[in-house]
């Protein structure tokens, strides 16, 4: 199945197909996925650092004298 072609009016604005040359070395094949995983880890870290219980239908209440804090989840959708 062929993909649709670009209209002639738009095609004149793009360079010819042989203008684009793509080469990937072994180093990029090795470290490229590692860089992607590091980026994903940074996004997960941002989520944990910026966590606020109220954003997720939760609230925090202190424990009984032991200095502990508990996170409670609100399950009543009408209240949320």
C-alpha cells in the first residue's frame, strides 16, 4: 500500500529527497537509548518532587503523637 504523495504546490518548497542524508554511528546506537532513559527518569523525578496530595484527591493528616504523617485518599467522586 502506497502512502499519499505530497501535493505539487507543497513539493516545490521542500528540497529534493537526496538532500537528506542520515547516518548513525555505533556510539549513538549504544548511548542513544541511555539518553532517552535518563530523560524519562528525570520526568519521573520531577513528578515525585512536585507531588502535592491535593492534586490527586488526597490529604495529609498528622498521626497521634508519634510525629508520623498519613496520606488519606478521597474515594467519593461527588466530593472531588
